[in-house]
């Protein structure tokens, strides 16, 4: 009788671990869990310039940036737009 209790306890622990892993996988794959539904980064267009080079138009947070992509590096061909942080408040100037 004692060995039956050990086997059932072991089966219960394994079942709980599997249920926990299943729940974690569901939470990780869920689109609404800790993520927005709209992607922040999108490739708008891409043109191949050679066998290992291309120019890519990327949209990030609604602003477009042109990138040159090679096998060894990525270069911004247009300057990155400067954005102020969402928490920053414009400074007020007082003139007498």
C-alpha cells in the first residue's frame, strides 16, 4: 500500500509540472499578454542591390528609416528621427 501512495504522489507532481509548463507556454504565445496587437517595427519595402546587399525601408513607431543591409553590417542611410520620451514635459520659459 505504501508503494501505491508513492506512485500516485509522483504522478500528481508530474501532472502539476506539465500543467504549469502548458500554462506558461500559453501565456508566452498569447498576443495580448504583455504586448500590443500592432507591431512597432515593420519592413515597408526591400530592394536587393547585389547578392548580399539590400536597401530596406523600415517603419518604427510610425516613422520611416532607410537602412543599408550587408552580410556584415546595417547602416542607417537616413538619420534616425529624434523623439522625446513620453514622460518628458516641455520646459516652460518665463520672460519678464
